[in-house]
C-alpha cells in the first residue's frame, strides 16, 4: 500500500485526464499485485479475525477500489470524507443533551449556517460577525441578500469603515437588482 501511495504522489497535481492515464500505467500493475496478494492470503489465512475480514472487504470491493484507475478525479482513499463525518459522529452523543427540542432546532440552524458558509468558501466567524453587525439595519424584505450564497456580492457593497465600528448605523446599499 505504501508503494501505491508513493507512486501516486507525483500525479496529485495533474489534471484528472492526465492523472487517470498516469495511474493506469504506474498504479495498474501495483493494484493487480495487491489483489493477487489478497487472494493468496485469503486462501491461506485461517479463522475469522480483523485481518481476514479486511481481506474479505478488499475482495468484495475490488471493482470499487479499482475505480481510481478509470477516474482521475477520485482520491486514492476516503480520508477526507471520513474526517468530515467524524464531526457528526463525535457530536452525536453531545447532541442528546441539548435540553429541549427548541435548543436542538437552534443548534441545527447554526450547524446548517456554518456548513453553508463553508460551502460558499466563507469564514463562518467573519460572516456571522458581519451579519450580526448588519442585521439590525437591514430591510425585512431583503434578507435573502444576507444568505451565505449572496453574501460576497452584498459584502462588496458595504462600507468597511462602518463594519469595523462596534456600534453605529450601517448604510444599507440599494438592492443589487435595482
């Protein structure tokens, strides 16, 4: 496995089409050797252990594990996905103790807002700080302009000097479509 990762490392910055071709040439034989090794070990390894279960998993998922050879957009592993899910798994036990449904709904709204900020490449703390500064002065019928999806355009219209002050009026720009 280390050899597979070591061999794939130089291809990381290539465009997906070139990465696919490079992987097929360089990683294809290594992955073939890996699955031959898995098959041999599976035949010769007695009992039901973590190791034999891992070998069984590799055998059952061979087609899926080989997809990195046919799609250059895929990562060699799912570490990033698992890291993203870890937050949910760790938090799940904590979420049992919110105290009430109202508290849980408020927390869910905050989590959703933070996730939306990340989706739109906004720093959640910077966004929420500016949002709380602007919100009291913003017209009720234009709240959609304050959503993370629209924030970059709205933020560009705001006066930086006004936002830096801890208190004071905020000049609301005219609607973007006006």
